[in-house]
C-alpha cells in the first residue's frame, strides 16, 4: 500500500479534530487525499489508529466510533455553542456560505447597527470590545476548522461548514407532548 | 620628504575637548592615556580618514553623533596632512550642517587656520588660503567622492595628486578592513568577517543576490501560479460552469420577467379598457333583451287581444249554435212541426170559412130566386173552385217557387259551403304549403348551414392568430437555422484563424529559438574560449608579463597576438629590464593600437558575452511574452468574437427553446382550438341535423297534413255533396210530396166541387121541385163554418210561435251551419295565430337565449378582467416586485394576453421566486468560486458581498469574459515569463556569483601563504594559522544552485508559454520540477530569513590555529586563543594579514609605495617582545600600527611616535609627544 508522503501531515491535522477543506490553505492536502485511490488507502491506513477517515462535501475529517460519555458530552456542549455561533452568522446580511470572506470590523459594524445581532453576539462572548467579541467567535470557528484566518482582519468560510450545517439539520427537538419537530 | 605616501599628521582644531592638537603619525604610533582622555576620539578621527563613514566608528547610539561631538563649533576642523613623494597636501574637514572636505595643495600651516589664537571660519580660511595663494579643491560634499579621491579611484584627473594610493574598484575593502580591525580587535574573529572582506575585495556588490527581491518575485510568481492552479481545479471549473449556467438562467429569467411584466402591463391596460367596453356591451345586450322582451310582450298582448276577440266571436257563434239548438228543442217541444203544417192549411181553412159563410149567407138571405140562388151558388162554387184553383195554383207556384228557391238556396248553400270548404281547404293548403315552403326553405337553409358548418373555420381569429404565431416561429426558425449556420461557420473560421495564428506563432517561436540558440551557442563558445585563456593565463607569456612586466600592454601588447600571449610553451624570462626593443629592433609604437587585452578586458568581454546571453534570454522571454500577449490579444479578440457568436448562438438556442416551447404550446392550442372547433362543428352539425330532422318531420307532417287535408277536403266535399244531394232529394221529395198533396187536394177539391155542383144541381132540381127550404143544410153549414173558424183560430193562436219560429229559423236555425263553419274558421284562426305566436315566441326565446349567452360570455370576460384587476390590486401591487417592475409595467400599451392578469401575476411571482432561488444558488456558487482564490488574486476574482446583486452579476460577466477571451492564457503567459525570468535571473546571478569562486580560492591561498609567514619564528609563539574553504552550508544558496543547475540542464525546455500544458508529459515534468524548485527556494528564503546571498555565502571558511600546544582544530570563529595577550596578538596578526591581502587585491600592483594605519586599541596585554614582532610583522606589509595604552610602560618604546594625553587648566585635552623618534632595537 503506497501511502502518500503527506500522510503524517494529514494525520497530524485530522487527529486534532480538524478538517481538511478543499478551499483552504490545506487545499493541496485535500487534493492529495482526493487523488485517485488515496482516500481508500488512507481510510484503511488510519483505521488501524482507531480513526475513521470520513469524506464530506469537499472536506475530510476523522471520526471515532467509540467515545467516552465525557468526551461526547463535551462535544455536545461544543456543538451547542457552534449552533449559536452559526445562528449569529446566519442572521447577518452575508450568510456563511462556503468561500464567504468576513472582516471582523465589518461584522462588528453590522452588530452596532443591528440590535438583535448585537444581543446574539453579547450572549456568545464576554469580551469587552465588539471587535474582540467578533474576533473570539471567529477564532473559535477557525479553531474548529470551519473558518480560516486569511489576515489579521479577514476570515474565510471553509467547506467544512457543511459539516456543521449537516449536523444542525440532523438535530431534532423533542417536544414535551412527545411530538417531534425538525429544528 | 617622504618616498612614500602616508597619513603624516592629524590636526584637531576645536575638536571635542581639544582646542588644538597636531599629532604626527607617519609611523607606528602609540597613544598613552587614562580613560576618557581622548585616545579613542583621536583614533576614531584617524579611522575616519580611511573610512569616511560616520556610522562605522563604533560610536554607540547613546553617544553624541560624530558630527555633533567632533564639530561642535563652526570653526572646528580636522586636518589630515598626507605626505607624498612630492611633498604634502592636506585635507580639511569642516561642518556646515554636514561635513565637507577640501583638499589643500600644501602642508598644513597653523597660521592659515588660526589667527590671533582663534580658528577662522571656513569662509575666512579660504580667503586666507587665497591670500597665501594656496591651491585648494572645490568643496567635496560626499564621503564617497572623498574616498574615491583618497583611494585614487576618482575619474577627475585634477584630484589624482590627492590620492593616498592607486586603488581599484574594490578599494572599499581597505577602509572596511581597517574599520573592522578597529571595531573588533577585542572580540571574536568570525569567519563571516573574513568572508565578507574576501567578498568585498573580489566582488562587487552588484553580484549579490537580493533575496528580498527574489523572494518577492518568487512570492508573486508562486501566488500567480497558485491562482492559475486554483483556476484549473476541477471544482472551480465545475463551479465556473455552474455560475455560467446560473447566470444564463438568471438573465433568461430576467428577460422572461421583463417580457411578463410588459405583457402584464399590456394586459392591465387592456383589461381596464375592456372593463369599460364590456360593461357597455353588457348594458347594450341587456337593453336589447329588454327591448326584445318588450317587443315580445307587445306581440303577445296583441296576439292575446286578437285571440280574445276571435274567441269572443267563437263564443258568440257557440252561444248562437247553443241557442239555436235550445230554441229548436223548445220549438220541437211546442210542436212547431204541426203548427207549421196547420199554418199551411190556414188559408185553405180561411177560404173554407169564407165559402161556408158565403154559403150560409146565401142560404139564409133569400130563398127567392132559386135559380138565381142556385146560379149564385153555382157561380160561387165556380168562383170558389177558381179561387181554389188559383189558390192551389198560387200554392203550387209558391211551392214550386219555394222548391226552386229552396233548391237554389240549397245549391247556393252547397256552393257556398263548397266554396268555403274549398277556401278553407285552400287556406289550409296554402298555410300548409306556406309552412311546407317555409320548412323547405328552412331545410335548404339548414342544408346550406350544414354545408356552411362543414366549410366553416371555427375560432378562425384565434386559430389565425396561432397560425400566424406558428408561421412567425417557423419563419424565425428558418432565420435562426441560417443564422446558426452562418454563426457556426463564423466560429469555425474564427477557430481556423486562431489555429493559424497559433501555428504561425509556433513557427516564429521555433525560428526565434533556433536563431537564439545559434547565437547563444556562439557566445558560449566565445566565453569558453576566454575562460580557457584565463584558466591557463598564469602559465603563459600573458601571465608572465602580468606579473613581471607591468607596462607590457603598451609595448609587447602592441606586437604580440593572442596565440603567442597564451602559448604555454614559450618559457619567458626577463633578461634585461626596461629595454624598449623587439629582438634588438626599436619600434615606434606610438601610433600602433594595443592589440592585446588586459585581464579586465577579457573579464569585461566575457561579461559582455554573458550579458549578451542574458539579454538574449531576456529577449527570448520577452519575445515569448510579447508573442504570447500578441497571440493572446489576437486570440482574445477572436475568442471575444467567438464568444459573442456563441452567446448569440446560446441566445438563439434559448430563443429556439422558447420558440419550440411556444410552438408546442401554439400547436397544442391550435389543436385545442381545432378540437373545440370540431366539437362545435359537431355540435352545430348535430343541431343542424336535429333541426333538419325536425324540419323533415315537419315537412313530412305537413305533406301528410296536406294529403290528409286533400283527403278531408274530398271527403268533406263529398259529404257536402252528399248532404246537398240528400237535402236536394229531400227537398225534391218534399216538393213532390207537396205537389202530389196539392194535386190530391186539387183533385179531391175538384171532385168535391164537382160533387157539390152535382149536389146543388140536384138540390136546385129538388127546390125547383119542392120550392121549399131545407134547414138541415143550413145547420150543417153553420157547424162547418164554426169548425173552420175554430180551426183558423187555433192556427192563429200558433201564428206568433210560427212567426218566432220563422224568425228564429231565418236568423238562427238556417245559419247554424254557417255559425259552425265560422266558428271552425275562427278556431282555425286562433290555432294559426297561436302557432304563429309560438314561432315568434320560439324566435324570441332563441334570440333572448343568444343574447343571454352573449351577456354571460361578456360577463364572464368582464368578470375575468375585473377579477384580474382586483387580483393585481390585492396580490401584486403592494409587492416589492411591482415596485421593481413598475418602470416596465406602467408605460406599456394595452394588448390582449392569453394568459390573463391572474396568470401573468402568478407567472411573475413564480418567476420571481425562481429568480431568487436561482440567484441564491448563483450567489453561493460565486462566493464559493471567489472564495477559492486568494483575496488579492491577480485574476481579480474578488467579490464584495456588501455590494449587492449587481456585484455578483458583474463578477459573473467578468468570469464569462474571462472564459470567453481565454484570459487565463495571458495570465499563464505572464507567469511563464516571470517563471523563465526568475530562473534566468537566478541562474545568471548565480553564475555571476560563482564566477568569483576562483578568485576566492586564490585569495584564501594568498591569505594562507601570508599566515604562513606570521609564525613569529623568533618566538615560535604561533606554530601556524591555517585557513581553508569549504562548500557553503547556506540552504538558500543550495536551492539557488539547484535552480542554476536545472537551468543548465534544460536551457530551453523551461519557461514555455504554457506552464500548465499537460499534453507533453516530459515537458510537464520539467515545468513541475522547475516550479517545485522555485517554491522550495521561496520557502527556504522565508525560513532562513537571509536578506541576500553574497559572494561570502558561496563558501565556508575554517581557521585552525596552533599556538604552543593549543590547537583550535578547524573552527568557524576565533574566540579565544591562549591568554588575553596571545589572543590579541593572534587576532592582530590575522587582521594585519587580511589587511595586507586586501590592500594587495585592491590597489594597482605598480604603485605600492604607500602606508596605511592599522588601529588596534588597548594592546597593553601584549608582551613587549610579541608587540615588537607584531610591529615588524605589520611593517613588512607597509602597515603602521596605531595602538592605545592606558598607562605608560615600556611598550611605547617600540613605536615611532608616542603621545600622552593630558588635560590643561581649561580642561582642554593636550596631546603631548612623549619620546623622540628613536625606537628600541
């Protein structure tokens, strides 16, 4: 089995819970995984490490089949936060579509003008300055691999945002009377 | 008078803490003084003479700057006096804002500068110099110029005399080395420093490779390459296609929206107009119905009125008939028949009474004359008989007349009845015939209508419109088809044109490459030849002359060719110097051109060739770029045209699609209309057939009625004839019976008269016989009279009845038939009238129904238009969409629309929804597409999401244009050019840089040789100092070398116009490799953080010093060698060696009659013996040492000049010479 020479780099990124998106600075790694049979080869290869290489729409990530409840709980908490962040970004004039570029200052300006957005942002971050608040949540998404920072002020939406969207679309809210409604 | 050039003296006037000091330094000099007394200030001033660089003096940033510390007053001067073979000159430094120099062509004279113990200002000083006719130079304003003059490198001949030495282009090494020694005498000697010095001595700064520039160019290249790579990514090309499709759809949706909006605008206006028109039409139709109804009611009333009258008449007739019947029955009951008969007998009875009364009167009046009596009786009887006969005759005549009359009446009645019957029949027949004719006409009409229906084109207007539309579509189809062909042909010809351009350019490019290759090969040959010459020159006559015959160029150089000069077999030897003969022959070579070339000329020539190759390569790259640009320009124009045509084709295809859709729709509509038409035709035909059937049935019925009528007529006529004949027979029979009765009565009467006459005769005879009277006879007569009178009275009693009867008979009974006929006629009239009215009613109903249907249809239309307008008002006007389309909707002219307002509104809303859906997809695709590129990508795929929809459309249009004009090819060409240029530039720079390698090796060997002589043989302190060079460890250099090697290996295979061409695998591999190399280089430059690659980066230097038993091994930096003193000594030796080497390298070999100073401070640690050896070591190399000592010791005795620093009572530093110029042996 000829694994690509970038395998260690790929593993190092994915094993940290990050994504490799086609539209980011790691686009070349995406191309490597996507090249011919590499995905299958790497999937088999990584399977021995307990990680499952998964393919999304223009992004790759690792999943783990068995995880402790604590980790799962932590992840759920994280997701709850991401949902709020996504809600925040989705409430903006420019929606978080793949490839969208956000400037922190521009978001902050929009928050100044939009009270609802401002309140959402205040609920998400306790930083003092508006710009810092925006920066914090943008950095959180960057850390999650859903955004990528291009320069000091600019963040780009990665293909991995589809993962968040997909997970959010899978969530169902069970109502008290037992009926289910899609969220 | 010196026989050398040396900095003889330095004079401070108002410098620092010194008011005036003149220090002679034309030999090894020692400054003794405690700290802060000004030793270093003086040493720096000496260093400044050599370096003329205020920054390289070791003044820390916390200290005052050189200018501010040294030149505190406008009359502060530093004067350097230089001794030459011819005398002295001096350089004065003064400050006016900045430091200026002036060269003064005389020894320093204090009187020129100081008058009355006061230093003059520069202006006054110059005046004074003028006064004393001392020559001085112009003001030298830059340090560089000053250095050029001092180091003999200034081109201005006027300054030649002010040179300390005759330096070459790399004289900078000398001040650098002197500065370095001064600055780093106490610290570590790093190989870097030596390397730097070597580099400076051999190289020129222009050979350095500025990594910042390279990195910037590499980054630009790499970014552009990445942009193009991103462009070619599969996702992006798919996304690009999607954007294109989305954009087309959006444009089509917009077009459709415009067309729908226009249609809606037209439909709204049309509806508003129609609302009015249809309202009027409906009102008109309603009025028409009302009028029709009124007319009908009027006719109905008239008909009813007429019928009522007729019915009244009929009623009258009926009552008359009933009355006649009733009276007849009453008369019959009252025995009218007997009364009539008796009445008929009354006349006879009256006569009878008359006769019997006459008889009775006769009988009772006289008995006288029996003859007379009897005669009278006889006459009476005769008269009675005559009267009777007359009566009878009259009765017979009356009877006959009555018979005749009755017969005539009967006949008349018959004829009249027959005529009535005929008339009635004729009327009925005529009516029926008329009806039949009417029906026949109707039948014909229906047959004609059927024919018409068969031939009728239903929904002609709609179908015609649709057919016109279809024809229009078909016409457009035809036009489109030809346009398709034309445009495809145009595209093909454009493609061919493009191919032709490419082919032509390929050919031109190949020709150019061939030419270029040829020229480059020629140049390389020449370079090779020069290199070959230079590589062997040291072992040839040329090398020999270089070393041993400095001016050979102007003598031997004019008579020797290169073949002899570079011949290794000549073994030249100098037999006798300064002989200007050629094998004993003197030649005047003044006018002869120098034939041979110097090393520099060769180097220049070689450099010229290299430059030419570089120029050729650059020209080649530029040619390619220009060609690519031109080609791209032409191709872009072609692509633009082609894209325009393709766009038109797409538009045509879209139109074709739309037309096809419309055609289908129209065909379907046409079929629908046709089907509707056929259905209507069928319905109409069915109606017609039904009507025809009804008409036929009616005709049959009428024909049958006619036949029946004829039959009835014949029957009635026969019946009438029968009744007539019967009545006539009855009448004749009654007449005959009456005639017979009259005859019988006459016969009976005549016989009675005869009997009576006979009886009278008998009585006359008897009377005559008896003459007496017979009374029984009178009695009997009286009884008869009485009976007759009674009978008459009885008859007279019935006379009124009979009269009534006769009147009734005349008025009623005889007219019953007439009444009945009249009644029947009237009833027929009523029937006919009702029939006629029924037809009118039917026509009215039909007309009304038609009108109502029209109204319904109009009302439906009106309702549709009203609903449409209401729908528009309620569901469309308030929407933002309307505001957006208002400018289209409102100015449109009224036009009918099949789709209707509701349909159009729905279609517009659906279109808008579809548009928004499509636009969201479009926006997402654009965002994703643009997001894949760098924010400042050179292809300008940027999007400002805040800018709105227009921004996305602008982007898509730009992208389309980019694709259409194939702009990526321009980018590729540019990137290919920068790729080629980068590789070429790196390669040529590397070549230029590595050119120095030989000289480096040579210098290192020179240094090593010089080190060998510094072994301090007398003291044996240093066993050896060794130096070696190794290959460079610089990673950036290695990458650069790889690129240069790659360039060598692939001289013309890289830098193709298309770096992304995958068709030629070998070529693609080469391109890939070259790009990787460039990327590697960029990465390494970023990681290593070097600013430039210099000559010194080409190699690594290693020292090895053995001092006593200490062997440092091969080290990169000399940190500590033995004790402090030893260490200092070793370092001083190394520095002096370096300085010596650099001086040799940097000056003309022919003019080595100058000394320089080497300033090493704080040498107190070195033992006297070693110091002496060091001084000697330096002196052997024409170097004077200037050292500083903190305290007086015996060391100062080894110097030519020793000065002590002291401060006077004013705080001014005074420099006092300590010893005479006697040096200890």
